């Protein structure tokens, strides 16, 4: 979908663990074509476990499942560089 999209992509929200690839493997080629792409990863695993497995860098946007719509909205605002206190 990203390859055929004609506009700018500002945010990629993806699961860390997926059947065919992990979230980092999805994000890396997208960043090459969208250098300003913001990333938000999600997982049922804690961020410490994901970081230790080497899938995500420390400090990268992450939300742990399950999450509420409000928690997701805050993380999206943060990932896009907006103030999270407006939610």
C-alpha cells in the first residue's frame, strides 16, 4: 500500500511481531522512501523484552497491548511530535 500511495506518509503504526517479518523489517525500507516517517510500534511483549531481542531501538515509539483509544491517541500525538497533554 505504501508503494502505491501518492502522498506523504507521516506515521507507520505496526505490530512488532508479525508472521512474515517483524515491524523493523517493515519500517526500514519505508524510511528510505519516506525519511521523515514517524514510527509507532505495538506489541503484547513489554518494550524491555522487545529491545533486548534487538527488534527495536531504545526510545523508539512503542505502545504495549492491550491499550485504550486514549492511550493510542496520546502515543500517536507523541510519535508525530505533538504535545500529549492536548488529548
